[in-house]
């Protein structure tokens, strides 16, 4: 019994590279367009289920959509508040965490120097850089949920409640 071979021709390989490369280029250069569309699609999919259930309960279409949006906005605000309060609590404890982490890493460095003849002075300098990078990461982690909530609210308010000035005056 013979097994068929996979035909990898130059044309198919070039097509594959063009499709993959084009997709990656589209995602990289079109991220300013794709990310809001992706967030909007995810929100629309998530809001479709409660909207349908509210319609089945007999509520009008406009009321079911409004209630779903209000619940989503409350959910995002609560999620932002929860994440920011946890990050703030960690930021308050950061000096203690930093001190204990430095102490443990210094002990590890000294053990490695004794057992493995490792120069721990360079390691401590690298440690300080790593702690600074961790501080920067924590700051960015705190800012992201806030910006995400503001962006979602902006797109919701501007896209759904925008109006033409000419039609508003008549």
C-alpha cells in the first residue's frame, strides 16, 4: 500500500506566503482600524444573547437593547474598578514586595556565587533593571483597563449618538 505524497509546488508555497504575509501586514498596519472593529464585534456578540432573551420575555426591541447596554456599561465599570483597586493595593504594598524580592534574589545570588562561582554583583545590577521593568509593567497594567473603558464608552457615545448638525437645526 503506497501513501500519497503531499505536492508542495512553488506556486502553492508562494500563494501561502503571500496570504500569510498579507494577513500579518494587514493586522500590523491596520491595527488602528481592526482593533475597534474587533472590540465592537465582541461586544455585539456578547450583547446579542441578553437582548434576544429580553425580547422573548416580551420587552420592546429598543428597551431590550437599552437594558443590555446599561448592564454592559455597569459590568465594565465594575471590572475596571475591581482591577484598579487590586493594582492600587499592590502598588501600596510595592515597597514591601520590592524589599523582600530583592532580599530573596540577593540570597539566591550569594548562593549561586558560592556554589557555582557566579558573579552576583552583575546579577544584582540586572536585578535592579528587572525590578524597574516590573514597576513599569504594573503602571501600564493599571492604565490599560481605564483606557479600555474610556475607549468603549467613546465609541458607544460617538458612534451611536452622533447626529448631523443640519438635520438637528430643522
